């Protein structure tokens, strides 16, 4: 009996709402924290049994990117998601998928709608993302136009069906906001990889909502030890590049020589990577500075 | 120098049009017919060199589903395709993909349009497919409404962009007919698997057009021996089930006993699988009958 | 509660012996026949519910190579297998694997041994396979030498370990007959593909033993409807090439014209593919003849 | 014409020796640094053309783990490698493989041998790895015994072949040191992933030799910009866990309060993660300390 059997029973078919009309729900799960341990022990042998308890072993595996034991658990979800979001989702290739077919059946009569305060501006600094919320007055207009357009789209679709157009052709102008549904089955390692990418601040808000729901409502209760290790060693970790490593070493050396504890912007610029020095704007330098501030190595300036 | 170097040079970046505004074009190719032979020889050893010329070896490999040597060639395409069609395309997981991003860039200002004589009715016998063409008069109306709707969709999109909505959000109601572009790179074995499924009569007409173009305009000239073997042993082959094999054996026995050469519908029904006998309608029996008629084992009735 | 829950409980951790010291055992299973149906219904929609019962739907999916619903079930095995056999097994890439590590632990002290009547000669007709059993007297000598060699191999390994050689290096001369163990997790579709290839008469006897055991002892009881469809439509099916299809059509035409029911070798040669006609030996012609004899279309000659 | 065409021509079929009788050689390559850029531009659109030159874009993609553009280049190698090493190699699933078949052909008559000064002791601190070299006098004996054993193994194999045993069975006791050969084809992203794991200090020396040779002799000259980015952002990067990030923040705070520039072991222990505090031995604490010493944040103690 898996240790998460009761949790799985409680979760199964429970719909966790996402967006205005989407959801994720657990259909089935194979394995628990213990399954990861079990698989690791066949690789790493009897020796590990003596020195490690399960939590320590799971954390060791996660920290050192020993990924195969995490492939030994499997999760199957049913998700309801706008096609626009699904277009990003499906790019993760290591999963099994059965999607609702609009060749066989009429398209689902639901589209993702946006409330007046839900519109976002283009990010200034980030070519791919969103920035501040849009003014609500403009938002109200956009939401009204969205509703009218989606109603027109559905009307067009239904008129085609009524005119005996084949479903596979009638669907061609459905808006990307149309909801679809799919069974999605994936091993735990690849699911965590999906979550790491899609819970990230650079991911689009809509898919982040799905990823966070899957992570926090389903993976965390089913695999508490794995989830804890994932958060500590992957999700909330920080990678330093070779340039950043060497910069920090120069910085600590400089501070030690000067007998000072905390670096200033001038210190940072003095030890920056030589290839950055001539650049007025340098995205990599900005990223590095942010990391050092986060680590407390540079004073946060006002 | 690969044997297809001149062909590859002639094909590269040549756009083969598909649908009203789509295309496929060869970006790059690794390998030729000879690469398949080369890889097979490392597996099957020196012995094969003596008994087989290249064509015979390639045909042997294809006939016996020795698929790995065909993975040793690789093709990279640039394709322009409606998102609706791309949704089916992307379900083939064993490929490398870089798609045009409507988060980074404005959506391509082109949608797939349907001419008045291009509308298809729902198939009567096939829940997923299309049947006869729709009456042109109705088609003319449908095409007009399609054009108006697509213009409205673009106007909505551009109004959102003008209102400073983030591109990743503005795109949410683009119609599935909107064109996208992608680099798509795949090994030859998996490409042939894609083509076998998507050139099939059950595939939707739009993706069949892409598949046929890729097969006939690009794969055939680059890999003439492989293509020939693929057509002979996969694309135009016919699979018989255990039930059909046994039925044919009973049928030939029956005819031999009766001293007759060609079977009638009554013969067919007399030797049908016992599990079909009680069914008034039986799709599997119909499929079997069609195969036997194709093989000339049953008389084609009027 | 899956319909195979009791069967799974009865099977779990039951060791099915294979070879002299190997085994396969079920560790876990996700899904049952019903899971395939469930996934298909999301794709093929409500309509299918009305016209098909589950068995019919599963058979339809298998017959028409609608493979994705079969990916919705997952099986995890623990296997004990000689490394030589494992080298073939691991070539199937779509699986999750955790193998016993001889870097972390001492190599398993067991090797596959061959009884005096277990030695096989090289096949005459088949460059890759085995033929008739070897004479038992020779076999007795071979088995004795095998035993002496394996004992020497173990002694060498243990002497290295005793001399403080690193395990990862000490193992370098272990014979391929050494047993290894692995957790092996795979979805049902890919498992059936593995079984189709490895239960085939062209597969090596050792891996066929494993494949048959997995198929008949584990898959069949857990997924009875899927297994039945797999046997009927894949394992015991027969594929005809374009050349063979056309040959049969010519043959039935010829017989009909002649008013005869059963073809002779002369008939076969008269309608053979034109490209075969000039060849004294032609493997493809031989393969075709065997198929036609099996179908009763040509008389079996003495 | 790819920018690396001349380099590819110079490298193709050049054998780079590895171990005593192994090699890696380039068979073919698709793409160059520019192919990565080309693929990225379709995703990231026109905008990127203006702000980034190619090197900057490649570095940005690598730094931010935008991996798909690196999948757009492909490399095909022919490698000769001991089966023991190949067993680890083949665990990387995202590659195309054609291996020399000892069912079709006689096994290659070459085994990996170890010189007297090439034997390694078991690592004390690392359950999976090697430690100091073994005494040469013992090494001389081990090498002599290795040679005798390998000769006996070959004699046994050849005696079986002479006795007409099928090749597929005769091979069963070949030592893992026996060389095999394979074509191995992989996209650049997955190759870099392979190299990151197999050039790592935790990988076994033998496969590290192969990985380093592939990286430095083949990938670096063919893809100089990608290689540089890979070294800077992946190979020589350093990942900090959540626990380590927070520890560093506490440490810099403590030093700032104390007006000191460099931390001592006592400082480190004072700010260590609370969950480590009660443990006498804690591998994670040791790993953290090593990282902080490398960054110059803790004084290196004698």
C-alpha cells in the first residue's frame, strides 16, 4: 500500500479550478516518495541503506541531479485549458497525451475570458512578458469587445455546423481562447522539470497558474519529501556562471584587502568581468548584480 | 560528398506552396540513401557487404522493420502552417521544434482561407472525417463570412496591441486559422512514420497536403531508394489481422473443395469469423470484405 | 478501484523465473483495460459511448493503430537478466530505468549457465539467429568449460576487490553472462511494441523468454482485453507489401480465368513481381511464397 | 555553406584515440553556431536581430536555458568503446544508435587493457568512484592476470565458434572489456547534456576520456561560440541551493555587523542551516563549505 494512498483517494477527480473555467484534476498516480527511494537503492545498492534515511537520500538525489529514480513515479491528470495555453504545454514532449478531439466531437462551448482588471501591458524590460496591469477603464472596453468577439466566433462555428460543414473544417477559426481537455500522463522527474520551467517568473501568467496548482495542490501532498527537495534544490536554487563565480572570488578578495564587509556598486564595477567593462548596457552584468544583491554581497541601493 | 548533394543544393530554401499561404522548404539535410546502408553495415557486419547491393539492403531493412539505420539521416524543414494544422503536427513528439513566438513578435498577419468550392461536409461513415464537397452557393456564403470574421479577428488583435496589451495576452483570441512558422527537424525514420500517418486517407486534408508535399517534393528526390522502399513496404502495404488470415485460409479451402476460383458474398459470410456472425452491422467484417475485394479474393459486386 | 486491482495484488512481487537464475516481477501498475477506454473517449468524444462497448472500442483502437490511449496505462517491473540480454533490452529507449550499479555495489554473484542440451548451432538461413541444437556430447564439454571460465572470472573479480581496486574498474572483465537487476517502467503501448519485436521468431531465444513471460504472465491477466486485441491485430497479424498485394490480385485473376481454385508454384512464378523474375535466388520471393502458402493460396508442396 | 564546412571536412573520419584501443570520429554534422541563431530568431522574432549579435544571442540562450535552438544542430560520430563503458553511454536515451552486432558478425578481437600504473583504488569518500592509484607492484600483477584472463576469454569464444555454436550464444561470456563500435547521432543540446554529466568529476574516468575528447576535439572546433557559452554557463557554473543562498545572506549580514570581511569556520557554523546544526557529520554542510571556500567567502584553512 503506497504511503500516499489515502491522499490519492482524497485527491482523485477533485477539480482544482484554474483561470475562469479551467481545471486540473488527478486521475491516477503510481508510486510515492518511497518509490524513489526503492529505485535508488537498486542503483546505489545496500550501502545506502545504512547511511541514509529516506528523506536524506531523496534530498541527496535531487541535489546531485540523480534524476532517474524520480522517473519511477507517474502522475496522470485531466486538465481543461485554453488552446493558447495548451500550445505551450504540449511543447513538453516527454508525456503521454489524449486530447479532446474537435474532429470527432463539437468543440467545447467555453472560452477563456478576461475581467476588466485582468489585462496586462507589454513588459518594458522583457520582450516576451507582461508588465503592469492596464488601466481598468480600458480593460472594461477590452473585456466587452472580447465577449462580443467570442460570441461571434461561436455563432460562426455553429452556423457552419448547421450548414453541414465537417467538424474538422468548421473548427478552423475557433479562437485560441477556446477550452480543450486532455489526459496528460508524465513521470515525476519530467513533471518537476515542467514545473520548474512553467512556475518560473518568465513563464506566461496563465500557464504559471496551471503549473502552480499542479505543484502545490497535487504533487506536494502526494510526494511531500520530493516536493520539499525540489523546492530547496531546484525551484529556489540559484545558478552562478563561471564569470559570476570568478567575479565573487575577486570581490571577496578586494573586500578582504580593504578590510570592508560589504561591497558597493563601485566595488562591483571594479571587479566585473573584463568583457563587460566597455559596454554601457549589459544584460548579463545586470543579472549578476541582482544575484549579488540577493546574496547580500552588494548593498541594496535606494 | 553525399550522393544527394546537388539535389540538396537545388532544393534548399525552395518554397513548396501548400494551402493558400503555407509552404514547406528544406533547410538542411544530413545523409543520403548511402548513410542508411553505412549504419546497417556496422550492425549487420561484413557479411552483408557480399550478398546485397545497396538497394536490396535498404529494401530488406524496410521490409523487416529494421528501423534504426533510417534514424541515421536527418532533415530540417521550415514550414508555414495554420495553427489548427500545427496542433496535429506537433503531436509527433520525436522531433526538434522552434516555432515563431507570438510572445516575442506580432502574430503573422495571414490566415488560412477557404474558397467557395473548398467547403466539405461531415463524412457519413467516418465520425472524424470529411465527405462530399458542400454546395458552392452555400460555400460562397461561408467563404464570405469567413473573410469577415478573420478581418474582425485581426482588427481586435491590433486594437489590443494599440491599447498596449501584452502580446502574450493580445493573441488569446486569434483564430486557429492563423499561420505560424516553425523549424522542424526530424530523423528519416520518424519522418516516414509521420508521413505514413499523415498521408493516410483518414488524416485531415490540410495536413495530408503538407505530408504529401514533404514526401514527394523533398524526401523522394533526396532519398530515392528509401522512398521507393517506403512506398512498397509501408505506405502501400496491407496488414491482415489474425482473424483475416484465418478467414482467408478457410475461404481458399472452401473454394478448393468446391472447385471454384472466386468467392461470393455467401462464401465470405460462410467463413466469416464466428464472433461476427451474430452481428447485423460489423465494421470489422466490412473492413475485411474490402481487403478481400482489393486482393481479388471476392468478386466485386455491383 | 481499477478492475484489475485483485489481479495486481496477486501478481505484485511474484517472481516469474526466466532462464536459470533470472526473473521478472510486477512492482506496480497504473490503469486497466478501462483506462484505455477512458482516454479514447476524451479523444473520440461522446459519440463513441453509444455505438461501442469497451471491448469493441479497444479492438478498434488496436486495429487502426490509434496508439495514444494505450500509453495511458503504465507498468513497472523488476527484472533480473544477464547483461548480454540487457544490452538488447536497453535499446528500447522509451522506458524509465534504474539498474543495479556495479560502481556502488559488488557485482551480483550469478552468471547465466547453459545446460549440455542448451547449446545451439548457427542458423544456416539466418545470419543473426540460431539453428538446430548442438550435439549433447559437445554440449557437455561446452558447459563444463563455461563453468570453469565463469568461476575463473569471479575469482579474478574478487581478487581485484581484495587488492583494493575500485569497484568501477574491477568489473571491467566480468562476463556478459553476469546477471544484473533493474526496475523497468514503461507505458503499455511501448511495452506491446517491445513485446511484438522481442516475442518475434527473429529475436534471440533468451530475450524471447523474458518477453513471453512478461506478456503471458503479467500483461495478459492485467489487461485481458488489450492483450487479446494485441494478439489478434498485431502479434499474429500478417503484413503484405505492395508487391505482394498486386501479386495476389494477379494470381486470383489468373485462377479465375483458368477456372481453378488453388495455385501451383508455376502459377506463382508466372505472376511474380517482374523485378524478381531474373533472380535465381530472391529472399523477397521466398518470403512472399511462405505467406501465400500460409493463406492457402498456394498448395503446400511436399 | 555552413561556417564550419572546412573544419568539418578536416575532422571527418579523423580518429581521435581514447583509452588503449578506442576512438571517436566525426562522421557528419548538420549546422553550425549560426544554425542556433537562425532557429532562435524564428522564435524570438525580428526584435532580437537588432539588439544582439550572434555571440551575445547564443550566450543569452545558454544562460537562460533556452535549449530548443541548440537542438537544431546534429552530430554523428563513430565510436569504438569497451562494452562496460558503452553500458553507461547507452543510458542516454535521446540519441540514434547503430551498434556493431555480435549476432551477425564475430565479436571484435580487442579488449581494453590496463597498464600496471593504471589501476585505481576504491574512493574512500565516494561510494561510486576511484581514489588514489594502486601500488605499481600490485598493478603489474593485476595487469598480467588481466592479460591472461582476456586471452582465455577469447580462446573460449573462438572454441565455441569452431564448435559451430551460434554467434548470438557464443558471445555470452565475453568480458565487458571487449570493444564494440557504434554510430551515435545526437542533437547538440542533448550532446552538451551528455558532456556535462560525463565530463563531470563524478563520472568514471573511462567515459570522461571519451566525453572530453568529443567536447574538446570535435564540438569546440565545430561550434566555437556554443562551446564557449557551454563552458561559461553550464560546465563551469555553480548551483546554490535555497539553503545555501539563505546561508550566504545570513553570513554577509553577520560579517557586515561585525565589520569583518572574511568569514571563519565559526562564522559558517553560526549561520549554518538549522537542520544541520545537530548533525556531527553532514554531507550537505560539507558541500556548502566547499562552495563558499571556492567563492572566497570563507577562509581556506590549512
